[in-house]
C-alpha cells in the first residue's frame, strides 16, 4: 500500500507560495485583459462602430444601461412578501397587533426606502435625457436606445458670418426680467 503520510504533511508555506504565484499570474492576465478591453470598447471613437454582441459588450462595459434597478425591483417584491408573510405568521402564532402592524406598515416603509434608492436612477435618467436634448435638439424618445449622439461642440461652418452682439438686458423696476416681458 502506498505511503500517503507525505501527502498530509506537506508544508502549508509551500502550498501558499504556489497559490500566490497563480494569484500573481491571474492579476497580470486581468491587467492585460483590462487594457485590451479599454482600447477596444471604452474608447469613444470605437463605441458607435459595433453591432450585435460586440455592441452589447460595449454597452455593458461603458455602463450605458444599469442592472441595479432590475435587481432592486426584485428585492423590493421579495422584501414586501417576506414582511407580509412574517406579519401573518406573527398574527397567528404570536401577538396579533404586532403582526397586523407588520403586515400593514412594513410594505409602506419598504416602499419608501426603495423609492429613495430608485430616485437616484430616475435623476440620472433625467439628466441624461436633458444632455441628449441639449446636444442634439431632438424630440425626447422614451425607452429607446441611443443610436447616435451628436458631438458636444458641433463643427463651425468654414465661413462664419460676423457674430451678432448679444442683446443688452432690459432694466425693469423690479430687476432684470430674463423672459423679456413687458
């Protein structure tokens, strides 16, 4: 029979040094992969030329679509069902009034917490829509992927006409009126 005692007596320093070598190799490979992905997908010049699964990868890497709202919606439903079921169990097996309060108030409190979290994404979407409208001047499009974004500074025509002097602000008794009423 083979002597397996040497297998069980291996030095842990020897094992960890082998693992640390693999961790270093894994770190170097991850660094090289991150550099390649940055060059291929993150550069703004490359973003619009992809189609199919390459476009999906570019969308994912550039955080153009968030998955956290989907996860939060699932967690919201899970939390509310958990609170209601535990409230009913508490009503039946323990204190009726505590269970009733859990069943009625917990979903409201959970909804408020999740709404505050989702509000950040709503604000972000509003800012992105405003940016898109200011850059392109197009009509707002709901739930449609962005096909093309105009550059931030459009190219000037070659022979630009002489710039007009800005209109001087009108003075009103109550102060400056930006709407130029009156």
